[in-house]
C-alpha cells in the first residue's frame, strides 16, 4: 500500500511541475484533462489548489529541505575518506 501512495504523490507532483507551473507553450498538445481523462472542472480545481500562497510556501519549504538533505548526504560521502 505504501508503494501505491508514493506513486500517487509522485504522479500529482509531476502534474504540478509539468502542467501547473510548467511552460504553457504547447500545452494544447498535452492537455492534461484530455491526456489523463480528467474532467475540466476537476483539473481546474487541482491547478487552483497548487497556485494558492499556502501551497507555494509549502513547495519552497520542501525544496529547501531537499537541498539540505542533498548537502548532508554529500558531506557524509566526503567525511568517509
């Protein structure tokens, strides 16, 4: 069950990155509601939820957190030698 939940979060993250915040050029070719068989109203709600200030702050926090984890792992690698 954990794998399913992880894949679902990953899928939503990819949708957000590619279609909500991504470059709008060419989106008509890869229209998410059509490509993923989602009704337009549901897609608009999803996209709107990702554009709220609360969500953007949350995204910035997670980006900062991932960067710190990367730095920590890099330090672990170099500390072993």
